[in-house]
């Protein structure tokens, strides 16, 4: 919001940099057009990722005379990000200054600046959370002790929400609340605006031995821990620079008082690193948060909630698709935004619905080829029957989080569209059906989703799968399924991932087929190497449009997959439907080809 | 040979370490039994890879009192390997000493030590080499200039042979000769025993401007280059420690003479690194040899030679398999070694045959499950009709190098064997049929060869593909197809790789199906991203035993693959055969199922 206030650019991603005589805004390909419209001439638009466009630090090194001071708000940068910026601008002898106690944008904004969100928090019922807070805390504490740590600072909002079985609504689409959490070996403190905490939430926290402190008290508390000589577990990729540098500098002061430090004069400047790092090394373990993996491996109650919420979501989607097909066939004019709004109405009728889990991507024709397309009421297409319609949407329910993409055609798809759709479907099936040994990182499986497209020289420029939270963020780590082979996190039993290959023909159409999958251990006839073999269980049950499938491209096992999936969709979702929608589901889950018949005959020939 | 002389252990891989009161030999799983037999009680056998077995440096750190001196022959360690050893033993303050001018084993061996091989070298005909030596040298020289280097030291024997279009026979199975090569911007020098160089080879070298120097002169020549102030390109992963340290220390002396060095006293010890490294950094570029990639990407003549030699090899194999099937059916007793010898006889009859390209792996029944099994006449099985027989073999021809594995059963395979064989075949087909964008590293494709086995909880503990030289080493880099994701080398047009998935049931049977594949650019209907898409062309044409295939597990496209492959085998190889062998080939290349018929009927049903 500060960036939008300062620059006029309202896109969701970007970085604004202001020098004494220049102002530049970096954003990515999704927002080039929007930024061109919204930025005034005082701003230079930096098209990130385009050839020859410098990074923010390259630009700073270029436009500033050597030896300048560059300020950031240290609460808005992770420690690692600040370090990286510091290192890269040090090439031109610039100094990174952490501007504490004020934010320059807020100074200008003044009283007109909106208040921070003050939405109430709520208890996430144990029947959905599965594990109570004391058990989760003692799990974290056992990790602390194993690593010789006295406390951990948790600043990822979904990790705080997961660990405390709490939810909030400070952030659109994500049921989290602004907070920090410090877990010590015998206590735990939640840093949050107490106005957000009702009586029953307070009781819930007290029962688990969690105390409250004001949100702003986090830094002083970390300094107090440093003074006590506590050893902290810090995930420097997520904990902000303000907290970690405050801890380091406080350790430093403490050491000096105890006469252990060297002769270096104490400074507030960030570049005073040698001492800080030294003490940091003694008093902190820099490691990925102990909550990250625990949160991504779902327990039975979380899995149950995910399954149930997916069925209700499927019912809403069946009603929606039945309605939309009817409207489009009657040539009722409907924009992409109106369609998304109607989908929201259907979802709102489902028990436990809270909100959408991300901005709905409702893209007709060429708009479907814009991977992160977000239609706006002023400037969006109508949904017709001449081209493909891609709809990627999801919801937050009390018991789970959904994320589904379907691509349909309400008229006659071209052979090209059918071929591309079928290739995407083959990739979707190949990943869905994959079996793999434990300890396999997600990137190993990515090729399964791409190889059918590769065979005709096609591909897509995004990953194939992301982690999904249980009644939490729709994107969560640490696992992923991607062609980028940097993420070595093994796929583990209980994790949830999306399966979403696609194909995008610029200025023409977009295709994506997305289900969510639960990773489960398989009971196979063999287990070579004495290890577990894992596979997927589908959570999403919405028909895949048969009209778009070129059956002649499919193998019998792929045809069986489609038939079996549709049979499963019918069995699970039809009991939740009535009337027209039930009829629609029946029609849309008929077998695409009777493979059994074909097979038995082939055997006769053989 | 020195290791065998010293220890009595005759396996092909191992490391012997001797202290004042202890002697230990490290070898891997292939040789545990053999080493147990061959080592006397004075030697401790270290089973590398077994849990709790220390590495050589861990052992040295354990058994030696702190601060010892550990000697190695620096001609027998790459610089990188010596550095690694030096670093790890420095933990206990041991010093690594490069023992120059003598080898301790040779000192004991004395006059009884055999002479080094003195086999003659020969010119590798331009019709097989494709590119003449001056062109290859100027390619290397352009790389030198681009990198600001004056010379490159090439010590990989296959790189010297490739660059100079020469072949030799100093090393069993590999047509290389002991040598070093230094390419400078205007000259090139081959360091080789001049007795190995006949008149016509000499003429060949002279025409290309390549001078001869004695093999032993390599170190003094490198020192001379250092004195001249030349900047060297050194591949420290392959160039030995003797050469690189000689260069560094010579640079050091030279700098001092010119008054540029510090006050450090000159030392011969290897630990005198700081100065050396500094000058090394100034006077050398440490990078993978410029020959490595050039050699692995085959030119048209090399590809032609590979194709031709593979057809002759296929003819020999058809004769062999026809003969063996007949003998086994007549219950003629034949050992694994006798079978391998007979195969050699058939190959010897082919034009341009030189030798086998590796020790034939001829494994019947449980022996087939030993991945690097090498039968010995004294101790090997008979080949019968009660179990699977795995035969992995290859040949060096004047125009190419082959490597093929087939697994057969001369009686009735069990359903289990058929299931496993069919799963291996499905992996083989999936990799064979893969299409992938340029810049794809081999490990991305590895999963394609494994996923059919994973589906039933099976796997194999070796990589899926290695590079193969053209009339050169049967194993060459830099590319590979493996589950280990460390090798980021992209698969490139013109490279050759093996496709050899397998399955090994301990104490029971082994299965491997191996063809060689040429990577080629495909001309597809699309090229998303404006890049090339690559695929494979088969080089190996020997039937895959239909009896072992469970057709009910195959998809129509897999059935088509088998039928098409066998049709191609018949078309290409039958013209080279006559009589019984031709009949055998006909019988063994019949379609396994008429899929066209099946498919057309299925379409009718649809």
C-alpha cells in the first residue's frame, strides 16, 4: 500500500527506489501494461526480467556517486535480502542504512495513512487442526533442545497461525494475522495487537501457556533475550533485518559489558558486521524454521478437512459450470469478472466458506494465455463460445483450502486446441499416476508432466506444482514440483501439492488443468532397497471437459484414468447435488471410450 | 599393476595405503570376495561404501600420530584429488608430500618390474575422424585466445588421441597411448615414447605442425612455459599433481627472480601453497579441458563410423545369439567364459574389429544380479535354460565403439521374470522415445527409465546412461543420464549416450537392456520458446527377446515401438547375414502383436 501511495502503481508486486533526483519502479511482466498506465512521468518503469534491465542494486551502483548511503525499512526486508542488497551495493562503496523508528513513506502520508488491519483472530478448532497447541509447542521445544537453542523467533504469519491453532483475516485470501511468536523452552509469547484477541482466543492461548505482548514489542524482547545470553534459532530467509540486526547488536553490547568483546568502538551502523557476525555465530543458529516442515506434512484431521472442503468446493463448481454452460449457450453476455463473481456466489453457499484463496484468474481466449491474468471490471472480455475459457480459482473454508483450474470450450474447439489440451491432460495424468521412492525431490517428477508436450515441441513457462496449506496459505513451501532443480526438498507422505501443467499460445488461448494431490505411502508388491514408495491421492473432484480430449492420442491406461476419475467425481459429488446440476454432472462424467471392451477384444486378436 | 604387485589383489579398482606398521587396501563391493581371497593377513581389507568404513584420509587421521608426513606419487593423482587429500589430512596436521623422481613400489620391484607398454600408435583415418588435426588444433587455439591463455596441457589419453587423430593400444579395451600434449598458440608438442611413433605417424604429426618430445619431458616443458611467463589452461580434475605443482612452483621462482614475489623463503614442500596459488591464479585458468565437449559432440564422419560399426557388431551378435540358442537347446555345456570367448570369435570376423571395448559381463542366473560381474575360467557358471542370461559386451572397431546388453531366457521364464523384464523394457522405451528441449541435463530424463519399475516398487542402483566415444573409450563424459543430479551438462546434438535401465534380484537373476543412442535435433511441428527440441536415434540393432515380454503390460505405443524396432533390425541387419542366422533373425523380429488391427477396431467401437 505504501508503494501504491508513493508511486500510483497498484500492482501486487514491485519495488520502488527513490534517490535525490531519480525515482524508479521495478515490476515483472504481469504488470508492465498496468504500470505504464499508472505511473506518472516522474517514475522510470523498470521491466524486470527484460534483457538489459538492471536490478535495483545494479541501478543504484550505476546512478549514485561512489560512497552513498542507501536506506531501507528493515522491517520490510528479510535479513538475507538485506545482506544481499548490502553486499551488492558495497561494490560501489555504498553503505546500507537500516532506517529504524520511522518509515519515510509514512512520514509523507501522515494522518491520511489508513490504520493497519485490525480484524479479529479466531481459534482454529482442534477438530480441524488435529494437534493441540501444547503438543505443537513441545515438538518445537524438542527441536530447540536438540539444537542447543533457547528460543526461536517465528515471523512467517502462516507458521504462527499453524503453531497456535489460530486464524485471522489481516491479509486478503490468507487466514493469517499480523504477529510474531517467540517460543522459549518454558514459555511462549505472541506479539499481536491485543484488540484482535477476543476472550475465547485469550483463554485458548492461556491454556497453552502462551503470553501476549504488543506487536511492537518484538524487537525489545529479542534484545532482552540477547541480554540474557539466550541462543536463538533464526530463519534468516524469513525473519526481518530489524529483528536479526537488533539481536546481533544487542549480543554485541552484552558481550562488551561482560568484557569479552574487542576494542572496536560500538556503532549503530549496519556495516559494523564483523563483531555482530561473530556473536551471531555464537548466539544463534541460522536455519530454516522448525515449523516449516511440520506444517507442510499434514496430520489426519487436516487431511480430513482438506478432503471435506474439496467436496463442498466441487459441489459449488459443479453448480457454477452447469450455470455458466447454460448462460453461454443462451448467449447471455457475461464478462470474465461477472463470471468470477458468480462463482464466488456459489461458493458462499457452501458450509464453512470464508473467502477466495487467491484472486480468481478468469481468462477467455487470449487472456487465458496470460499466466497470472486478473480481469478488471473496466477492462475485461466477455466469455463466449468461440474460444477456450480458463478458470483458476480457490477458496478458504473453515476446514481447508482449495485451488483448481479447469479449461473449457462452450462451442467447437479447434483440432489444435484439442491436441494441446490432450497433451496437457497427458502430462497431468502422468504426474497424477507417478510412483516414486521416498527422498525424491519434486523436480525429479516435473518431466513427467512436460514430456507429452515436449514430444510436439511445446512447453510451459511455470512450475508444475506448489505446496498448499490446510486452511492456510494456498501457496506454501518447502516442497515444489518444478523444472528448476534448486529445491532439493523431498516429497513426503502427508504433503499436499498442486498438479497443474498448462500450455499457453500467446494472443490465442491458454490451457491449464489443476488438481490438488495428497502424497501418500503406497503398499506395493515390492519395496526395493527396503524403503517406502510414495504416490498421490486426488483431492479435487470436478469433471475435465471430454469435448476437449482427442481420444486417439490417449493410451488405454490414460483413457481408463479419465473414465475412473469421472466415475470417482460422480460417486463423490453427485450426492451433494440436485436437479439440473446432478444431470449436468452425469453428462459430464460419462466414459470417453469403453476401453474394457476394446481391450478384451484386443486380447482375442492376440 | 603396482597395486597388484604390492598387495596381491588383482581387481581393477582399489587404493593401497601403507604406514610404518599397518597396510590397508580399499576396494568397492564388486571386489570384496576377490580381495578377501587374494590379500594376505598383513593387509586390512577396507570395504568402501560399507557403513562405518573410513575413507583413506579418515583412516590416516585415525592411525597416525598428529603431524606426520604422507607421501604420494604425484603422477598418479590429479591435482584436485591431491588437494582434497591434503586438505583432509591437514585436520590432524599431517603434511602431504609429493614424492618426485621415484616410486616406492618400483624401488622394491626393481628389475622384475615389467616394462611400460610399447605398443605402436597409428593414424586414425580422416574418413573416420572427420576433421583434420590442423582444424582441431585451430579450434583449441581459438579457445585459448578467447580465454587469454598461451597454452593448454592435455593429459586425458582419449583427448590426446581425439585431437591428434591417433590411436594406440597401451590400455586394454581403449585405443589410446601413453602421452601428454601441449598446444600453444603457434606450436604443439606431443610427449610420447618415440618408439611408438612410426614413419607415417610422424609424417601425419609433422603435417599438422606437431613436434615430438620424450614422454618424461612433460614436467620440464611445463616449467619452461612458466619461466617464459606463459598463461596455461589447466584442467585440474584430470591433469596430475606433478605437472600442476611443478608449474606453480616454477611460476613462483620466476616471479621472485623478477623481484615481484614476497619475502617467503623458497621451499620444495607441497604445503608452500599461498605463493603458488597466487601465481597460479595469475598464470593459469583452471577449467574443464576445451577438448572434452568437442570430443563428445560427434561430427558426421564419426557418426557414420559409429553407425557402420554398430551394424557389423549387430551381425556378429546375431550370429552369436543364433549359435548360443542352438547350443543351449542341444544342452551343450558352456561356461559364461566360453560363451564370452565365442562372442569374441564372431566379432573378430567382422571388418575393422580391434578388441573388446570392456571386459565382457557374461552372467547366468544369480551372477546376472552382480552389476559388474566378470566371470573367471576357474570359477564361473554354466549357461543353461533354467534362468536368465545377461550379456553386456562391446567392441572397438576401426570406425567405432559399441556397447550392448541383452538379457535372454532359453527355457521358460517365470511370470516374475517377465514382469520385471517388461518393466525394464518400458523404461528403455520411454527414454528412447524422449523428446526434450535443448539445454536439458541428462538427469532430468533419468526418471523416464525408472518410473515403470517404481510403479511396482522396484529400482536399480546404477545410472541409466553414459557417454560413449567414437572409436575411443566406451565410457566418456561429460554428459550422463543418472539419478544423481550433480552433472548439469546439457545433452547436446551429436552426443552419444547409452540407454541401459535394469533390474537385479539378488541371488536370483539380473536384467539389463542396453542400446546406444545418438542425440539429434528434431524437426517438430512446434518449437515453443524458439529453441531446438532434441531426441534420440538408435545405433544398436539386435533383437530384444519377445519371449520375455508380457504384452498385456504394454501400451499400444510400446507394442508399436517393439514391432518397429524389430522391423528396423531386420531391415538393417538381415542383408549382412545368411542361412541359419538370417532365419534366426527373421524369427526374432516378428511383431509381438498386431496393434494396427487392434487400434482400427477400437476406433470402430468408439
